[in-house]
């Protein structure tokens, strides 16, 4: 007769894992933080629970994840207010726990209970969580984790719409110029997703907030930081020349102040910036309905503009041929405007 002193542990259910995550995160309160040893122990518990969550969501290399369990886990985490705790405790978590969270986050957001993405719905009911994630760009320790989580959120139209229309959007104009290059680059990636992932949403936003948005954007285009100028100019081309934003582009190319910005960028010391600026500048010039103010600026500066364009080249073979053709047409239009515009 054999005796077993150790009973095999019962496999944890999604409910068990969600509750364990909630309890261990809740233990990271201010009282615990005062006691370093207690905090270390609490963080170890969080890390252990996150590893269990990751194993349930992603599998362990030998056993594939169970789709039904993953869906149940997402639902239980929402029921336990785990999403809120996951976000609010980010700054206390260790590197390993944050890494596991990032691996799990996108999958949690994609889980459906019936027709509803339960975690997305939870965030829709607690939109302040998105504001919190944006503000976290100011904390370089967790900025990249928060940026990753934000980009996953932005894939869902309702969450992207909230950020676009919230006061948090204005913070990106500051974060993309933070002195920490990695954080600034990550913030720009998130900013780019906001302006390119959902064309119709962005079009509605720009229509309603045209003046304030482009006034802020002008500061990026005229920044003293080369990377900021180059990235923001490239991004402007991407979302301004998209079909849902054609009415925005038509409005943009009627404004003298933005023509002057492009003319300044045509003189930039960087060839890449000059080329990118040309692709927006040419739309101002090619516009058949140019207002008189635009024509006067082009006519007054036509000699300098022609000289600048004459020396501008991509140097990229077949691509350069198309560029040269476009450039020739634009130069002819500038000459035509200069001939027929009365400057008085």
C-alpha cells in the first residue's frame, strides 16, 4: 500500500487567477510601501500571479492556451476591477511583471464575452484610465510600457476617439519633444497611430478642432529639434493627404501661414526635410483655386523658390524621374503665377 504525503495542486481557474491578481495588486498600498521587506514580498507575489496569467493566456511552450479559459480570465479580471489596478499600480511593478503585462495586454483587449470586448468595455466605462496612461509618458520608468498599452487601446475606435477628443491629446505635443529620445520616439509612435489608424474619426476630429490642432502642429514643424521636424512633416503628409481628410487639406492649402512654414522647410539644412516639405508645398502651388494672398507670396519669392527647387533632387533613380517631372510642373506654375499676379 502506497502513501502520498503531497496531493497534486488543483489547477487554477480563471476566477482564481483574477482574484489572486487583484489581491496581490491591492496589497501594494502606501502602508506596504513603507515597509521595504513587505513590499518586496508583495511584488514577488504580483510577479508570480502575472506569470500564471501569462501562462494561461499564452501557453507554456508545451500546452497551448485554452481559448475559453482566456476569455473567462478577461471577464473575471474586469469583474474584479483588475484592469484599473493593473494600470494604477504600474509605477510600483518590477520589470518582469511589466513585461508579462505587455505580453498579455493586447490579448486581453481582444477577448469577447458574447458580442462585447469585455476589457474594452471596462475601459469605456473608466475613460480616466486612458488619461492616466497618457500622463505616464512623464515617468520614464514606465513610459514605454504605457505607450505599448496605449497603442493597443488605440486599435479600438471608441478608445481612440476618446483620446482624440480629450485634453490628453495636447500632452502629446509636449511628449514628442521630451529630452529622453526613447520616450519621445515612443510618444510619437502613439501620436502617429492616433492620427492614422481611424481615418474617418480623425477627419471628424480635425473638422471640429482645425484651428487649435494646426496651431499646435505648426510648433512641431518649426521645432529646433531635427527629429521632431522630420517626423512631424512626414506624419503631416500621411494624414493630410489621406482621402477622408481631403476637405482638411483644401482648407490647409488656403492659408498663407502654412505656406510660409513649407517654404521655410524647403530651405532646411536636411535634404530629407526639403523633399518632404516639397510634397506638401506642391499642393499649395498646384491648387487651381489659390487665393490672391497665396499668389502674392509665390510671386514675390518666385526667384528664390525656383533656385531652391532647381537644386532639389532625390537622387533615387526611377523615383527621381517622377520627382523631377513634378518639380518641373511646379516650377512652371510658379513662373506663371509670377507673370500674371499684380503685386500692387
